[in-house]
C-alpha cells in the first residue's frame, strides 16, 4: 500500500518555502516562549520579594500557570506577513515532501489553466490530477530532473505525485483564465521553458502573460552574439566551421544567422561529424547535450565547442568538451548574482540559467544590452585560489557552475 504525504511545504512567487503559516526563522517558535517564561518568572520573583505572594501554594500555582502558558505559546504556529498570504494564483508553485530519507522537490510551471509541466527531483516519478491514473515522467537530455506534462483546469485542484512508493498531494490554484495549449512545454524544450518562467516569477509575483518559451523565437541579442562568434572564428584564420542546430524556430533562425555570417566571412559550414573543425552549437538543451556527449565520447571531433548564449546551464558546461560561450555579461557581475540570490530565495534548488536570467531582467524592466564576449567554462580548479569562488556562488548553495568557474577569454567582440 502506498503512503500518502501532503505536500504542505508550498511556495509561489512571493511565498516562502516551509510549512505555510509557520515561522521559517530558526528558533522562531522559541522566542515568544522564552519571553513568556522570562516575564512570568521575573514577575513571580518580584512578587515574592515584595511580599505579595507569600504562601507556597499560591506561588506554586502561579509558576505552574506561567509554565502552562509558555507551553501553549510554543505549540501555536508563529505567523509571518509572508506566510499569511496564500501562493499567488497563476504563478509557478514549488512543493517539498519526504520520500523515505530523501527530500523531494516538485515544481509546477506555469500553474495556469491548460498545459503545465511538473518537474520532480528524483530519477523516477509520476504525476497527474487523477490519483488512480498517474502519468509516468521522463528525463530529457540536458536536464537532471524528471518531467511530467499535465493538463490543469481553471481554479483550484489537486496534483498527485508519486516517487519511491510515496504519494504526495499539492493543492493548486491556476486562476480563472482560459485553458491554453502550450506545445513547447510537452517537448524537449520544455525544461528550458520552465526555467524561463521560474526566472520571471522570481522577479515578480505577476509573471508576464502569456507564457513564452525561449525556443519559440530567436532574440536580436542572441543573433548578434552568434554573428560575433562567427566573425571571431574568421579573425582567427579558420576556413570551416561545423554547425549543430535543431528544428525549433530559434534553432532554425540561429542556423540561418550562422550560415549568412559565415558566407559573408568566406567560411564553409559543414555538419558536426564532417571533420575536425570549430563546432558551433545553436540547438536547445537536449540537442546540445547529445552533441556535447558526442564530443566527450569522441564520436564527434571538434576544435573547440562554441555554445549559443542560451546554453549557459550547468549540464551543458560541466562535461570537458572545450566549451566556449558568447555572453553579454559575466556571471559574477552584480546583476546576475542578484538573480541567483532571488532565485534561491523564491525557488530553492532551482539552478540559474541564461534564459531564466533574461526573463528575470525582462520582468524587472529590460534586458541588458552589451557586446558579447567569449567565456570558457572549467569544472576543475584549485581550492582556495579564488577562481570560481564567490563570483559564482549564490544563496543556499545555488551557483551558475557548481565546483567550477566561468572566465572571459576575449574582450568584447565586434
């Protein structure tokens, strides 16, 4: 028989992670208890010294009453202004429950009527709105979580999640909007889309509507960075580059940018497996993961792996494939680190990504405009050397590249 655990630790944009209605400050419930004891005991001692409470029975009754009041105060949940507010309807929801010895995090994106994506931090999990007919999740390349696509009705409903033989329930409120079909969420670009939505929610309790997925369009800033990367290769004296793309609107647009710029620069463009050349990857997370695995597995030869800006994710940077990435910012700059801190506070455990950062900026008023530079990623570094240290680490252990560093290797590219 399966155990049932309520997913009572729920958070949305603006709501803290923890038991709703209870203090999240360590020892927060002990403070009022200590005050009651201190005041009660102090008052009792003063009355004894002044002679107002001479009889032992009276004094014993008084101190028993103080102790009883202190116990009642310690058992009462301490409310905070944040915890009094219910999670905002229509914002991504995060929940945590215990499955054996493991704390399991569940995130529902975008938590609006229609197609939604549920991520679970365990290798195998199922989810759905009908407890008796849960849908098995799957792992997408480029992501470390299990993903389940579910359809949610308008208003309040329950989502059931099973992992490790434990079933958890989380109560949702999607708001009163109309149901929407979001096909990108159900495909290999879904995890990237979820990260973008969570990034926007980390900046605002009212994320941008409707939900837009990064793979659905190529931004002008990313197109410019890719063009600068091709020109940089030409300036280095390269004659040929290899291109790895996908069929998404962004991937197709990025492939066209690379080919057009290469034609102007006199560079030949070939496929990833056609010789040893600089390899430019403009696919989404899943496609990039497969290509990078080919480089590390030596089925694809590459003289440097050049990643599109949206591939600033830990899974794409960790393997040793000679990754270089065109970015318009340093991850150690103040603004990217503000995003890391905001993400850790609103959605603990969610990893920072390029698409999440851009949506976070957009929710705050606009994406930074700056020339792109090439950055190199490396996981191994000397402890205590300062490399990859505070510049990459954020609150609650969240960082851009765990146990690694991301450093510039060029100045601003034209």
